[in-house]
C-alpha cells in the first residue's frame, strides 16, 4: 500500500440519533449524525413513523394543489 493516501480510520466512531449515541462502528469520521437507524425504522420496530426529509411532502402538496388534474384532461 502507498503511504499517506488513505483517509484516517476511526475504529470507535460514535453514531448519534436524536442527540444520543446509539452505536459505535468503524468509519473515516469520528462521529456520525443520522436521521434514521435500525432502532427507529418501521421495518425493524413494527411501528409506523413519518420521516419527511427536505420538505418533500410540502413540495408534493404544492405541486398537486388546486386544479392540477382538471387542467390535464384530454
């Protein structure tokens, strides 16, 4: 391996979810902040939760608001 071309490896990288450390893993950064992890994902927990990242629901509602479908009639 060539020297000085690989990123630094942090074997005790802390993963944060809602401000709490949920796990440690190896990574190229000392800490990770995540929005979803297996402890909060509906597939693993069996509970339904709503995650709206980047305002996608609001964007959808703005796009299809009003008479969007009426103006597209053939």
